[in-house]
C-alpha cells in the first residue's frame, strides 16, 4: 500500500527543516562570537577592572541578544522538525506497517514526555530508517543496512541538550571571575557542538527524505 502523504508537502517540510537548522547553526555561531568577545574582555588576574565600561556593556548586550536568538530559532526549528518527523513516520509506516509497535501519533508525543524523549524518538527513527533505506550491497556479500546517520544524529542531539543544561547551570552559579570565565568557555564549547549537531540533523533528514521518495516513486 502506498503512503497517503503527498511528496510535495514532504519536500516543503524538508526545505523548512533544513532552513531552520541552518538558522539554528547560525545562531550558535553568533553566540560563539558574542561569548568570545566577553571572554576576551575578562583578564584572568584583574577581572573586569581594565575593560572599558562601554565595551563590556556592548559585549554583554550582544551576548544576551545571541541567547535570545538561539532560544527562538531552536523552538521554531523543533516545532517544524517534529512536524516533518511525524510526516516521515506516516510515510514509512505505510511502507512497512510491521516495523512499528506504536501508532504514528507517538512521532509527536515521544518528544514531549520527559525522560522518554531521550530514547523513544531514536527508536522511532531507527524504524523509519529501516523501513525506507535499502541495504548497501557489495560483490560477494549480502546487503547490510547501516544506521550510522541516525546514531550520529541522536548521540549529538542528546549530548547538546545535556551540555546546554550544564552550561546554563554554570552561568547561574558563577560568581567570581574564574567561574564566569569557565562558564563562558563551556558555553562556547556547547555552541560549537550545537553547530555540529545541526549539520548531523540535516544529513539525517535529507537522507531519510530521499530514501522515502525513492521507495514511493
């Protein structure tokens, strides 16, 4: 049975997902730049004493705006990504009905339940990948299906979410100059990791969408 999901709508959603993931990556690069500016103004020994007040105010304002840009772009991207994820679940469910033990509604609900959202979306993604992607065969060897794009995307996604919470905790408790510098440095590392995670999400989304299109052509 062919899926009831229109290819045109799937392409529009995929385009939106890729564009918003790019926006998320750009917001992370912006935050990385803003954090580096504040970090550079803090002297390890003298703290803020020798930094110009105007420079500090401007850098701090830029850092705050970068955080707002990060938050808004992530929330918008998350909403569109979940919509795309649900659409792919419906399409792959029609291709392989026996590949899933839960209904397609879980492709949305799995993201919203605390703790469960650390593993259930990954299980659904594995099922979608297995239903749509053809095993790669080499001469003399049977085809073997690689789940590497799904695994890399999910590991990076979970790491970024946990690292973001850790850096937010560091910022909240930072008091002395050393703690502030450490929180800024860890935040910059988190921003860099977020850029890599966004790239992995794009790779996964494009590969899965292309596989579904080939199977339903």
